[in-house]
C-alpha cells in the first residue's frame, strides 16, 4: 500500500508540472478564427458542464485501464493459485461492468446535451 501511495504522489507531481505547458493556447484561437469556428461559447454554462462531465468520464476510463492492467498482472503472477486467479477474474469483470456504465453515461450525457443544443 505504501508503494502505491508513493507512486500516486510521484505521478500527481508529474502531472502538476505539466499544467503550465497545457495552459498555452498554441495559437488555436487564430486557427479557429481562420476556420470560422464559433468560440463565443466559452462562458456558456452548458459547455462548462459538458466539459466537466467529459473530463470526469475520461478519468474513469483511465481508471478502467489501470484496473485491467492490475488484474492482468495479478492473473499472470498467480502461479496457478486458484484464489488469485479468481480475484483477478472478478476484477476484470468489475472493470468491464464499470466500462459499460461509463459508456452508457457518456451516451446519455451526449444525448441530453444534444437535445439541449450543446
């Protein structure tokens, strides 16, 4: 458990250092203007909620990938122990069910925002 906490701290500090790089626009506003893309919805509540939901579902999808990786490693290192293999299979099943729920949530939110004109 201690190793997991240390890894999470190191990974989060890496991502914290990347935030200033991600904040740069890289002249995307100029590109959007040349393509006649409407950028006037930056302050729209509908757009902000849509972005928050998309980011949250993306984080959950990354969590799914981590769970599948963990279950795969656990299964491969079980060395024939049925109890470890069963736990790994249960983790895989739970992760797949979670992915289905994430997909359904994304579809529902995309439909709702499509109806609302988002």
